[in-house]
């Protein structure tokens, strides 16, 4: 069943328990505090710093970061934050090339990128700062099919071209009572380097019992199907193509006018809801050290009600070494995005706030940026 705005709002009560109070303290670099220029709790979480910064990367977080930027700039008209949703790979490369103040990425820096980032950061460590959670929908546009269950193995065979028709016996066997059309499957995947792709293929690699043989990567490596750029591109392709399937971040489902398949990792079919995705993200373990908060997600969970295809979007920036005119605004913006009011916005627009204990660690790391 498609996740609607109303169900996200209902889920807000559950998610609110997962977020801690806003940072509250003002940055020593702030030029002023927001007041009546923005109303309610969001304004109270914002410390205004004037200036301009640029960032790029994850398209999965596009809708969230657009909302956050609008909130911040409404409160702080002398601040300009420009974000280009070019995909995680491009965003990381822009950051490594010193073209941006931070990168948005749906996966943490790898070993090689970590070394390059230290050079970019004037011989200081770059930190992976989780800022929001999300679910990856296996989204489909098939007339008359209002409910579809998929397993990791069947999904792997659809996306590597082994299953090519909707009424294939493997799909029918896990969808008793569903009338599947005798029609070719139009499969869409990302054409750009994408953290969404990396998380989706990591789930296939971990959970499909060996059916997926193409590893996990930001770049799509399986044969067949058609490529589209960004979550926007996948959503547009699904909407315009009957009998299609693709993977997109949850907040793009409405744009795609598509349904999200239920996912059965072996513990029963799990619907994509904010609550179920939160349960999936809640099992993540921190693998980084100190304020570098890289995470390991459990894609193989079989817990009932735990949606397994999840991601965390990181904002990646220098722990030290940003030019002063970039540091002040970057830090103030992250103080807002890691605040409770900013996290509370997320369920209504199709995202998952960070669990409370992780949010506390993010707030501490943001406070240590210098």
C-alpha cells in the first residue's frame, strides 16, 4: 500500500519519541538569533549566520533538505544555502575537490575517499554525520495490482533480468490471490552514482541467499533494464511506464504515482511505513569512532514489522579545516537539521527521524566542528 501524507502524520506521534530535544545553545559564530522572522519551534532551533555555502549529493534527501533550507533561510534572510541533488557519488567528488562545504551521501566515505577527504580538510578528518533516515521502496506501476509481496531472491532475479514477466511463477507463488498481468516487466535503475543504489544492492547482496551476484556499489552493474538519473528520474519513468518497477526513496512515491511492494525477508511480509522503517534503522550499529558516525545497517533482519531496505543519509564535512566563512554557516545549519523541530518535519514528507541515542551523538559531533 502506498504511504500517504496522512499515515506519515499519524506516525509522527511514534517517531517523536525517537528524537531528543534541540541543541538549544547558540554557536559562538552566530551573528544573530532568529526571532519573529520564522514562527514556532523551528525558528527557536535556528541560530542565524549570514553568508553563502554550497553543497551537493544525495537525491534521496532532496525533499528533506529543501524543506530544511527553506526553514533556515526564512528565519535567516542573510543566509544562502545552495544544494544540488546530483547523486551521492557526484556530491562526494565535489566535496573532495573543495567545491562544496559538505556532501550529502547515502553511504559513508570509503577508505580511499577518507584519505582524500583528509587532504581536502587540511590534514584533518572528515566526519560522516547521519542526519536523516529513509526507506527504499521497491515501487511498481501495474494496473489492478494494489498489493504485491516480494522476497529478496525474487527481487534480485527481477533486477538482474532472470525474471522478465509479471506472471512469472516465482512472483505468483508469493502472491496468492493476486491477478498478475501477462506482461513484460519494465525495470528501472539509477543511471548515476547513487547511495540509494548502494543500499538497495547491499540489501540484495545480504538477504537474497546468493541470488544477487553483482555486489553492492553506487554504480549499477547488473545487465538489462533501463537507467534513469536520480530519484526524480526513476519516479518519472515509473509514472509514465505501465507494468514498470524500480527502486526509489520513499518520499518520491507520490511523485511516481506508484505502489510500494511489501518485503518479506523471511519473517513475513512487511509494509513500508514510517514506523516499520524506523524499526529497521533502529538496528543499525555505529562502526566509526569518536565523532565519525558511520553506521552498519542490518539488511537481513527478519523481525516482524521491521522494514529491511533502509538507508541513512550522511552530511559529510571537515571536522576542522573548512574556511571560516563556510564553517560558521555549515555548523549553524547542522545545529538546526539535528534539532528536534527539524527532525519532527521528516515523517510528514516521507522520511524517518534519527533514533534518540544516535541523534544525541550527532548533536555532539556538530558541536565539535571547528
